[in-house]
């Protein structure tokens, strides 16, 4: 198993991608520490993992709360003996669908502030423990829009760009201590696209017709014939977090075959 005896923290583990990654990490031998703001959702994921023979711990943690994140990182080390993998999948509150000239300052900057703050706080907490133990992997995920901005993507483009840069900075600073930092570009996983989720980003997309249109458009943007399923993203995350990818750091892996550059 790729992650045998590893301790992995997943922030936002109750979401579609977070739960899939958590199940895959656990299947690969990791003890997963599920963190997020909704205990019931996290508990459901943990129950599923434990039912399959895995190990899962649940903690209600606000990734924007420095003290809470640091305390949770200490708890992970105390319980598992190390903190080996940290993945942030916290919702940033992206705003899309409005021309930049019509977008408010708050809508454009809010996701940037939330996204970079949450990723910085969680990565810093993990990095501090990983440097002490001389190993570890910090993972991040975004849509690659910071590399290839598109019209009407609003706050997603600058937020992705900020997270991209953070990961590369971390890799440079933490590499000499044996800690890797890298990310996955993941855009438009079909199983995660619903009316509710699209509507929270752009109210005009909250309809079955809009969902079908978005999926068809995404298929057309791939370099491969179709959009990759959620499980492939989870499998990629497990590989990147494992020692099999031990020489990979300071970069972003194109996980959904998008034309990112």
C-alpha cells in the first residue's frame, strides 16, 4: 500500500473531493484525520472508512483559525506519532459569472483572502511539524485558472495564482528539510458539479440545462476524449502523497487534462 503507516490530514474532508481522497488514502494504508466545519458530514465519511477496515479521526476545525489549526496539528502528532501528509480542500467562496468591470471589490478579493489564508495557515502548521521530523508532503488543489485565465472566471483566477505561488515558495524553503510541496490542477470533475454548487458561484448556472452545458463545455476543453472521474483524482492525490513520487516537488500536476498553458 502506497501510504502504509502515514498520517494524513485532509481539510474539507466532508466534500466530494475530500471524501474521495480520504477513502483512497485510507485504502492505501494511511490513518486519515478528517477536518472541517461540519461534524456530521465528517462523521459519515469516517464511518464509511472504518466500515471498510480503515482508520479515521474526526475534528471540527476552522482552517482560518490559526490556533485551532495548530492545536489540531499537535493532536495529530500526539495520536499518530507524525504528520506526514496535509491536503487543503477548503471551500474559498469563489465568485464567477460577472464581468470584471461590473464586479465588486469584495467579490473579487474575498476568495483570494480566504483561499490563500486557509492554505497558508494549514501548510505552515504542517510544515512546522514536518521540518522537525525531516519528511512530509504538503498538497494543494486548484483549477489552473491562474495559469490560463478565462473570461468571467472572476475571483478564481487570482486565487488559483496565489495558491500556485505559495506551493512553489514552500517547496523552495522546505525542500532542504526533506519536505515536499506540490499541487494538482483539477478543473470540472463531473461528479462534483451540481446545480447547487454552480449556483453558489454563479446564480445564472443553477439549472439542469446549465449543468449539462458546463459538462459539455468542459469535455471540449480536455486534451483527452472525456473528463476524468473523481476516483482518478483521488488516486493521483494518493500517488503524489506517497514515497513513489518522492522526487516530485515545487510543481503542479495537470490532473484533469485541461489546456493549462
